[in-house]
């Protein structure tokens, strides 16, 4: 990590013996990039992506996954290639390059690279137990407006044809914190405001995507207890837990 050619001598007082702090001072000024197994992060530009509200970039993702795969196995840095092959932040974009109609056609884009990285069998090398493919997707709201980028992970398990009867077939897991889940209530879930039966509310649908929730409901009142509350000021609370049997 020292500067090329070793630590540089100080311009002033070159007659005195160099102190250890002098070498560290030069080293700290020279090191702007950290590399591990051909994956690098810039200690200024990339690290800014770790700040509050910033988006994780491809360099940080690849670097820390590589580092984690080396440290997690019991054998540490000397372990063999992990059974889950992490294919990198750009793999999916290259796979789809040229508007390929399906994965069979897209495989031609990555076959040679996979053979170099994983072995002659490429993506289906015998000692690769699973493939981990990060995908960087543009999120859009219900109006189609751009909401920014979002990472999710596709995990392919049980690669290749089954070697014997009863072996699990190929499966795909999509690990996405923003995956949308919808629940429709038939009949609608009904509640009332306080104890006023003339202020009913009916919940028709609940949708969740990451930390966001969208609730479709109908509410009305006859005015006996004043105007309806503003739904934007509402707070979702779970129903009270049932009392334990006495």
C-alpha cells in the first residue's frame, strides 16, 4: 500500500531519521482505492454511496459480496470457491444485452465469461450449487413516474437436470424487499369510529411494497360526531391481542 518506489523522503530536515508516522502519512495520502479479488472501491467516490439517503452502487455491492464470501466459510480466505456463485452487478445487464428474447439467447452473451470464471461447464459447472444474480431495477409508481433505482437478488437453485429420482428440480427465488403483496378483503373488513355505528369504514384492499403501504377504503358519517378525520393523519395499529384464558 506504500506509494510507488516506497515512502518519499520529507522535503524538510532530510538529515534526521524518518519517523514511522512519516511513512503512514505518505501512505494515507496515496491510498484512494481498496481492492480485493479484482473488485475495487474508491474511498471517496464510492464511499459517498454509504451516506444517509444515498443509493448503493455496483462497486460497493461487488466488493463486499466478494469479501463476505471469503470470510464466511470456516476455512477463511483459503476456502475453495463457494457453492453459491455470485455473478456480479453487471451480469444481468449483459445477459439482456441486445434485447434478447429469452434466457437461451441471452446465454450466448455470458457463456465465455462464465467458463473463464467458473470452469468449463460455465454457469452449470458441477461444483456450483446456486447462482446469485443481483438486478438493478428502476422503480415506478402507479402513474409510471420514476422513483429511483432498487437492487434485488435472483437466486437460482438446483442447477442442471436432476441426477436421480426425487432430486429437487430447478427453482428460482426472488429476494426483493420491495416485492408487492396485495390482499383483497371479501367481504370488506369493517370498523367504526369510536362507538358510533353511523361512522363505518370498510377496508377493501391492502397493498405493501417495501416500507410503503397503500390502503383502499370507504368511510362515511352522518355528522353526529363531527366531520370525518383526515385519513392522512391516521395511524395503523394492530388489533388488540386476545386476553389469556383465566
